[in-house]
C-alpha cells in the first residue's frame, strides 16, 4: 500500500482523533523476526470480519505485510 511506503520514507506521522487530539509518532518498520510475528498474530484481535480476512490471508500477510513500531515523538525529544 502506498501509505506504508510514505510512512517508511517519512519515519514520522501524526494521528488526529475525532475529539481533536493529536499524537505525533516516530515509525520504525519492523524487520522479520519475533516482534513482527507478534504484530501479525495480534491481527486476530480485529472484530469480525477483519479477523477472518487476516486469518485467511495470513500467509500473504507474512510475505508482503508491512508493520511498524510507533513511539511517541514528543517523549523521544525529552
């Protein structure tokens, strides 16, 4: 997906919540390994039908999926 390439290139982002609050974060792409596998396993927590979609596509997600560790940018500057 295009947004994952953009996030990987920018390495930072901002989430704007419905209530107007914002969260500035640093994004690090997860390499293959245990942390990435844990992120893939957590996709089973999605509500139906997302959990089913991820379960059925898990093999493809492992090969092509892009996952990031997000950390608080403001805390990193302190």
